[in-house]
C-alpha cells in the first residue's frame, strides 16, 4: 500500500494562503476517517477575493498573450513534476485508484498546455468594408472576472479546464473548489502560483456552496459563471445567472446510452465497457450508464460482461492492484442501495453485486442488473455509481427512441463493425459527444460538452476559449 501525508487546505486569495473563519473535516472515503480539514470562506473572504480578482483583471487582461502562455506552460510543468504526490493526495480524499489519479493529474498538465497555446491564437479579424476608408475590426477580449464551481469527482480535471481557459484568455477567476476533495484542487492552484501567475488572477475558496454561489453570481464584479455538477443545481445557477445577465457554461449530468449492435465485436465491447463503466467507480458524467444490447447477442453479452465485472478488484485506491476504489461519499452508497432496491422491487434480475461492502468506508459492489423495466428509477436518473442496467432491443427505430428518451444529451457510445450503422448512430443520437467502438472522449484538443439538460458550452478543443472572450466589433472611418 502506498502512503502519503494529507495536508489541510487553506483559502487562496490575492496571492496568499489564508485560514477562513471556520473549517470542516475532510474524510477518506476508503476508511471514513477524518484526514484533514478544509477552510471555509465567509462573506469577508469572498469580498476580498472579488476585490483581488477585480484589481488583478485590470492588469492581467493587458499582459501579452505570449507572456500568459509562458506562465501557464510553467504551471503545467510543475504539475507534471508533482504528479505522484498530488495523485496520492487525490486518492486519499476522493477514493479513485492511484493509477487513475495519476492519469487525471498528468492529463491536466496537457490541458494547461493546450489552453495556453489556444490563448495565443485568439485571433480577431478584419472584415472587408462597403465603403472606402472604412476599417472593420473584430477583437476577442477577455470577459472579466469569472466565478467557477467544480465538483468532487475529478477534483483537478474539472478545475483545470475552467482556470486555465480563463487565465489564457486574460480573465481572472474565483474558483469554489470541492469541499469534500479540496487538497488536490489546491495543489493545482499552487502550481499556478509557483509558476508566477500574479496575485489575484486565481483565487480559491471553499464553503457552503449555495451561500457562495448566491453571493458571487449576482455580484457586479462577476461577468461569467461556469459550473460542473448536477442538472438540478445547474438549472438553479443558470437561472440566477440569467436574472443578472451573466454568461454561463454548464457541464451537467448525463445518462449515456451504450449500444451494442448485433454485428459488434463482442469481446472488444465487453472489455471496453467493463473498463469504462467502473472508472472512478462510475462517478463520471460521461460514464456509459444505459446498456442497450441487440436481442440476438444479448445473452452472450450479459454473460461475458458479468464475468468481466466479477473480476473488478475493489479496495483502497492506494493499493496499486485495486481496479475500483470506494465511492466518494456516503450519499453515493445510499443512492446505489436505493437505485438497486428499486430496480429489484420492480422486477429486475441481479446478475452480480447488489450491495455495500463491509462497514468501513464507502464501498459498493460492481453491480449488473438485467430485465430492468423502464419505470425503474435507474432507467430515468443518472446513477453516478457502479451499477449497470442492461436491456435488449430489436428494432433500429425502437433503439433510437430509447437512446433519446431522457432529457440529457452528454455522451453516447456504440459498438458495431458497420460503417453505415456507426454513421447513422452518430447522426441520430441526441448527444454532445459520441464515441464508437472505443471511449475516446475528453482530450484537451477535442470539444467537451452536452446538449439538452446536460448543459451548454464546451470545455475542450478550440471551442473552450469561446466561453471566456467577448466579441467586440470596431468600425472606423479614416478622415
Ligand atoms: P449535488 O447536486 O448537491 O452537488 C453537485 C455539485 O454541485 C457539488 O460539487 C456541490 O458542491 C455543488 N453544488 C450544490 N449546490 C450548489 C449551489 N447551490 N451552488 C453552487 N454549487 C453547488 O449532489 P452531490 O451529492 O454532490 O452529487 C450528486 C449528483 O451530482 C450526481 O448524481 C451527479 O448527477 C452530479 N454530479 C455531476 C458531476 C459532473 O461531472 N457533471 C460531478 C459531480 C456530481
């Protein structure tokens, strides 16, 4: 078993790490024990962050794109250098296997690099004018001070996308990080600080989420709101932002169909889906969550998949041989118990798993359910955990009706050897992202975001910068 020392987490405001007026315990989900504390901000700390971010914006927005790029690249290098220690801290507070925590931390460094580069490419344009002597110019300018809210499932990944795009664009940011997994997020912010990004550009606070969002979003200093989390909270925050005409990016939940067509390479589909489904114990917004399998290969798929699931080793994520750690908090274990009990009570069959593991920590068995009726809650609510409902389909139209039935549209997956079917799936499924025969989402250079109740805006690709810039049109007649 690997070891690590878990640090307490302070607030970072105007370039200084400071305590808050109160603090809360941080628990290790593998043991349920307190491992440290996280400072909570009060109104005075939020005011200080607003003041610092506002003051810093006046200067940072005028720093050249090239200089911003250099500082960000340095932050990415620091994150790479520190990734082993940060990964262990993340596993202690969040539970995921340390190999996944390493991947998340190193991938975050790649995201910083990508957004740093994109910051240098915020080209404006010249539009040919209708009259002689007129110059028509389009500028892309930083939006201003950003309020960002990030959750506990990917403590670094969710924060790095928002912070790095804001910094690269010339914005400043107040990040409300995840209270349950605060230290790895703070370690990211320390990389920005140590890279030389000036005081006030990035500010990190923790506290009571609703109090912070209700204060920051309407505040006149804040010009842009970005949130990752559940759809109900996202709708509340988007409504508040709308009342105050603030720009928003919303990266919300999903309930991704994972379709296995009759002609799929079944062994490949089983291997890929068993790997993807239990990553981060299923607490992933793009997790494959509704398995829809053609009736002619249904039994073979269910048998093979169930066998693969039985091999998933569950335990403390600091043990390198563990494939799935605990759930991140006790709420998720309660949710898994309730969703499983509801499905079984409505007639589903349990193929493996189905219950909590032990009395220590927040462990739940990798679980497979079949014959789950559409009325079961798990067919209608994002599971966000290691429970898989598998259903069969027979007709193409019926499949697309089911795949598109729910209000979300974040990710969708399909397995088929047919190019024509793959093409049809890509066009007909209502989803911001579609991955066929593999799980190839969330690279820095590819768009990342949903449609419908999954939110709007993109946090990847060249599109990621759009959220942090205003378009300004200047027309000038030379006299
Ligand atoms: P939740 O809905 O209470 O919180 C979700 C996130 O929103 C948390 O990070 C929380 O701190 C934040 N939040 C809650 N109320 C807020 C407010 N008023 N203002 C600002 N932030 C607020 O539920 P939870 O138990 O933490 O998570 C459960 C559900 O959240 C999951 O089922 C999943 O659907 C969703 N979730 C989605 C993602 C994602 O990556 N899209 C990440 C984490 C959680």
